[in-house]
C-alpha cells in the first residue's frame, strides 16, 4: 500500500535538504530512472514532418487572426500592423529555436516541463507543468465557447441553432450555459482517444480548410485592392499613424497569435525521427503562420481604411463594404475550422503533460496508464476532456482567458534558461541506482579513484557480472560514490584493459587496493585493469578540475545575473503604477547584472559536456547566448505587462499547486527512490 504520510519537509527539515529536493534533476534519458525502461509504457511513434506542421499551424492560427487584425490596426498600429506581425513573429522564433534544440535532444512527452526537469530542477518543473495544465484547460474551454456564435452565421444567428445547442440562461443564478461548446469538447476528446495518427489526420484536414480560407481572403483582397487603388494606404498619417511606438505596441498584442507552436514539442515522444522532424515541424509551422498573418493583414488594411475597420469582424466587413457580402460565409467557415483546430491543439498536449508528471511520480500513476490499442494516455485524455467540457458548459471562461498567457510565457522563459544551462553548465547525468552491491571498501586518502578487483569473482564462477564500486577523495567523478559496470571502466582516463595489475608491494599511489597473493592469483588476466602512467600526486587532474569548476561557477553566476537583471528591468519598464523614480531605481539596479551576465557568457567557453546531454545530433540553437537571452527578456517583459487581476488568479492556482506538490509530489517523486547526481557548478 502506498505510504500517504503527510509531512511537509520545508517546515521542519533543514533548509539545505529541502532546497536540494527542489533543484534535483532527472536524467535526460528517462530510461536511466527505471532500470532501462523509459518510465513505463511508451507512446506510439506515428508522426512525421507534414503531420507536425499540420498540428503546429492548427494550434497556432486560431480565430484570433480573424479579430486581431481589426482591433490592432484600428487602435494601435494602423497599416503598420504588417510590421507588428513581422516583429512578433521574430520574437516567437527566438523561443522556437530554443524549443527546437531541446525537443530534438530530449524527445519525451512533457515539452517545457520535461526540459525544466532535466535542466533546472524539480521545483521549477512542477511550476511549469502546473501552469501548463491551467493554460490548456482554460484555453480549450474558451475556444469551445467561441465556436457556437460562428456556427450561428450559417443559421441566421446563434439563437437559431438547433434547440439542444442554443445557449440558455439558468434563472435565479444568472448562469449562461453553452451545450454546443460542451458537445464539441466531448467530440474532440473522443477523437483524441482514437489515437494520435487519427487525430493528427483530422486536424490536418481542418487546418487545410482554415489555410484555404485565409488564402481566399488574400486573393480576393488583392483583386479588390488593385481595383480600388489600395485606399487604406492613402490615409492621413501614412504607414505609421500611431508612430513607431504604436507599431511596437501592436507587436506585443499580436505576439499571442503565435502561441501554439509549442504543441509540436509536446508530441516529441510520438515522432518517428525527432532529431530531424521536430525542428522542421516547429520551424515550418511558424514560418507559414507568420507569412499568412502578414499577407492577410496587408490586404485587409489596404482595402479598408484602418479608422473605419470593424474591430469584431474585420474580414467579413471588409468584403461587405466592397460589395462582396457572400464572402462572409467563407470567412465564417474559416473561423469555425480555426477554432476547431485550436480546440484540438489545446486538448492534445494536456494529457501528455499529465502523463509526464505522473511517470515522474509527481501525480498519481493512473495518469500515465496507456490504452493498449491506441497507445495514448487514456485516463489523462478523458480527465482533460471532462474538466474542459464542464468549464465550457457552465463558466464564462473569457474572464479567465488572460491566465492562458501566463503558462505559455513562463514555459517560453524557462526554455530559454534551459538552453543557457545546457550550453554552459549542463547537468552531469550519473544516476546512482540502489542495487545489492557489497559494502564499500575503506580506502586510504588519495587524489585518484581506487577500486577493487574482487568484483570479477562472480563472472569467474559463472554468475552475472558484479558491479564495481569506485570511491574517490576528490570530486573527480560526480558524485563521490559511483556505481559503474565493468564495461564502463573503459571510459575512465588512463585505463587499459590489456595491461596487467600491479603487485601489492607498489606505492600507495597505485590505483588498486592491494590484495592478498591468493586472491590476486584468482584474478583472470584477460580482465585485469590498470591505470597507464598514473600521476604521482594528481596535480594535473586537480588543476583541470579547478579550472572547470571556476568556469562553471562563473557561467552559473552569469546566468543568474541575466535572470535577475531581466526581471528587474522588466518590472522597472512595465509597472506604470509605481512612481517614476522607483521604476528608474529598479531599472538601474537590474541593468548591471544583465549586462555583466551577458558579457560573461559571451566570454566564457561553452561546456564540452553539452555534447553528451540527451540524444546526439539534431538541431542546435544559433547565436547563443544572445538569442536565448533576448527570448527571456521578451517573454518576461510580456509577463510583467499582464493585468494585476490575471496575476492574482494565477497566484491562487499556483498556491494550490504548491500544496499538491508538498503533500504528494515531493514524497512520491521517482528521484526520491533514485539518487541522481546534479552538478550545477563544479
């Protein structure tokens, strides 16, 4: 029976022990935690590049583009909205590059949660996973409630839908329920339960329909524009009626239209060739979305003056004003298709987040159980669908929709930080698994590792090879106690399997513990291991280790300086409720660590251990550290500009998550059973 003892270690254990639990990191390859099994049953590998592109486009291009063009052009940017979409696309590409490298190195379910767990630590990983759960659930419910008004276009209004789909107000409590939204969530949940291949195919079809509508808008808009002389570009104020700042403000608003490409990373475990296909899927999806956004906005603001644009239905109104009223039905069909694919994109990643957290022990094991026929996390999928259907049916989730942005921006921020950690202070993957091995041998002080040839007895007698225990005084291997197989001895520096061991009469600096003659005689010659030309005092090794420790410490301080500086600068520039003098002080305090940290990372050589992290090959993020630092700065700035009420609501959710972690996750974490070496500085 599972031990459900409820004790909160942060309240009465020593702070150092508690902190180590928060920063413990799992192996980049999940199989190292489970005796060669990657955390239990694995998802079926069914996806290729085209399917990934379809998932990325479908999750990104929602109904927002059908509305954002009007609101941003009219109130923020004017015709320069085209450049707003371009700048927002570049900002999104910064995070996409980081996602592409991590997804190809660590192709496992969980997306940003998995990357945070392997690079940053368990505490931050839980925070990201818990925030993403909120994002996908609320986002899916909000999208579902937006479908019925667009469906109503084909029935002469939402009130003319079939009686069982019409929104109704429950008397007495003034609650507006939406049966159509709940039904659509249930249908999508059933589709996702059929398997990833089937759901990806349906999403690709709906995405193709959505893209076709946008291409229709572009082509018909070009016809109208050349016919009318592009009157929208001949207005007072020119291309920048709200100035350059207005264009930048518009880019901050339309940035959220690019959220969704990270859904591709959440399917990493189901990709046949993740090292190649994941970066291509993310990059192509983002490129196509950015191109469509820019082309649609350029056409719409060109055929209708921005100040006359309808902020709610800009595309339909643009064609109606130019005597093409029938086009509104085509646009409505595109909006329904866009909402449907976005709904699938919201409900697809959530079960995989739950499954990843469950496999790590942070959530109950039921969430990582797979259906044998479809190889999908069935209980996670059903739970996600039921909760989203209830919310879509009974809640006005539009008030909560701002919370969706928090999870995404937090994930983008942590992914950028993970790239910096991976390049400069990569985790040293050396798990120590509790196995029945002989008690450690007491060793004399030395700067070199000692090991005993007794571990060969079992193989000589026909049994299974024994594991060899190595103990070192200095931190030559991390941690000080490591369990290595006999085969792994070949990877130790200066080891030659063909040389013979030295006799027990040699100096104490010899790498073997002296054995009695009769035991040495029993030792097979073909398995004798010796250290070639061992140094007399280990000074050379100590010097290299000291240099590496110094470099890693400087890099860690640089990363910390960047994070602290970005946070302070973002607060100083965004918190307009603060007095101006206080904002200047906060900004001035944050600028030096940001600049110093960036310069330090530019001057410090990247760690060679980055090549051994995760799977080899795949995509490598360019322009490190500038690109990930810029990505972190953009995302933290956008986080700082969210409404105060949004942060209050998110804080309540995160506080609830902290309780779940303290009373369940921290006790059942798989890392509590497998001691893992995380080296962040030395």
